[in-house]
C-alpha cells in the first residue's frame, strides 16, 4: 500500500487573513467618492430632494470595493460589541452588503438573508428569504439611509419572522434623521461607517 501523500492544503497551514481596518476604511471612502457620488438634482427613495445621489450599488457590486464593505461593516459591528448570527436587509440595496459581511466573517459562520418589501402570496409565502432567522441574533444592514424607512421595513419583517434584532448598520448615513427615527421606532442601536461629511458632501 502506497503511503498517503498530503495535499498542498494539508502541507501548509493556512493563516487567517489580516487587514488594516483603517486602511480599508480610507480606501472605501476614496472609492465611494470616486465611483458612487453623482452630483445633480435627484429625488431620493424617501421622496426628499437632494443635490447629489450616492449610488452605492456601484460600490457594493464592485470587485475591489465589495470586500472592503464587508470588512468595514463587520469591524463597525465588532467595535460596537454587537453579537449576531445573521445579517440582511431590505432587497435590493442591502443584499450585496449582507453577502459581503457574510464572506468577511469567514469561519464565524455568519449567514445572510434577504427581506422582501412585503410577504409573498405564493410559494412559501415568506417575506424573509434565506437561512431561518427564528430565535437568532441578527443585524439589519442598508447601503445608505435618509429617513431610515427601508431599514424599519426590514426590522418589521424580520421581527415578524422571529428574528432578534441587535442593531441597524448602514454604510453611509446622510444625517437627515434616520438615526433618530430608527432609534425611536426600532429601539436598537443605529450604526454607520460614514457620514456625508466624511465624504466631503454637503446638502
């Protein structure tokens, strides 16, 4: 019988990847300014008008920026002492944010989930898709927030599905009342990685 030869994966010890979170955050801010900020009169999903739009799908679906999003958001939650088992939010802005956090978490076994705007009326009739959130500690994610309305829709859906919400976290907060609205309505911490001022933006 021939001796068993270890594979290349067994022969070397794979060390966990380490990253400089400050450098990740600085690079992510740079990419947001470069790729996602669109100047001009726009109407936001909240109905409010603004002189610029932050199209964060250009970031959360970008080959370099998406991993940065995952690490920065995971670091934000860890620094705040938030413990959670799954992350997700209202489709579709939150979807790539949740999967980025899931991948950044590595062997911590964080799941991602998707929250529909309303419950399906066919099939499994779910509003929350993905691994079950019943009885689990979860966080609600969003790419950017103006009033907190999308996050609160997700909060309501996840609570109805049995999830235990620990926090709401967004990449960019526009400083237009979302933090206060979420805190008052959901009663959980509201965290953000960047403000408009961090990105050099003013209304």
